[in-house]
């Protein structure tokens, strides 16, 4: 999958972990793109998560007034969406690994279609080299570093009001792109519920598409 062309935007503030450079790349991307997201089934397919709870790379985050910025994560493949969520903690080691099947409960994998090109902050590895930010400080960190990456996201959000979200290569599945959109900068009409939504588990039995990925990962769900 090819990255679209880039334009330049200046920042307005500094000092965030990692360092916020003087210029960032914005990418117009997404129109007509089918995206997949794993989300709590209590939320609609195209609904942004407004919760102040959680521990993700770029959420929850706050705006300059201290209000939670609703976010929506998605990936370009169903596997990418699963790897960025319920399977994100599977370690790199031989043999079988275990994931608690309860992590699947109450969650669905849904499809949403982007109706416009969003203005994304480019976090590809090429762009990060230009920004002087090693991937290990931002998109290739463990969750122990999430407080720092969230702080950085807050500073970038405040500095660049034209940026509607971030776009990067998934750390968990490098065949997929991952995005996070900011609900305060996206219209509901910009997203279309494709009416394709599947629970990850039913009556205690994981769905086949989940089991197929678990098999490839050598993960036992129980």
C-alpha cells in the first residue's frame, strides 16, 4: 500500500515527550477507504470513544481546556484491527501463548467507510526520520511508554488545529496501516457505517476469523 503525497504544516508549541519538531507532515488520505475497527459493542460503529478511561498509545488524551478528546481507532485490515486491540500484548516467543477469552467479550469487529480525505499527521518511518523521532519513542514503544506518547499527542493536537488524526504503520501488524481520528475535528457525515459488524465471541466461542489469527499467533484462547 502506497502512502499519499505530503504537505507541510508548522507547529505552534514545543516541548512534549518525545520532542515536537518545528515542522510536521500532513497527509490527505482516506476517501473511499474501507476501514476495520475493534470496539466495545456498546458504541455504534461510527461512534467516537469519549471515555477518560483506558491505556492506548494515543488515547485517552485531553484538549488544552482539559476535556477528553473523543477518539476512533481503525486499521486497513481486520487482522490489523485485532492485532492493535485484543492481541496487542502477545509476546514474541516460541511455543503457545495464552490470551484470556474474556478480552473478546462485549467487543465487535466492524467496518466503516471514509467519505473524505482526512488531514492526518504522517507518522510513517520515513516521516519520523524527517522529524528526528525514532520509532521506538512513538509508534514502536511498549505500553509502559504510553503516558509519554499520549502527552506528545496532546501537544500535537493543540499545535495543529488542521490535523484530524494520526496515520502510521501498525506496530502489531506491519501489513496494515492504523489510524486514530479526533472526534472534535471530524463530522459524523465523514464516516459511513458499512453495516458489517461481527462479535468477536458468541456464547463463549470465539468467531472463526478470530480463531484463524489466534492459530497463526500460536495463541490459546481460554
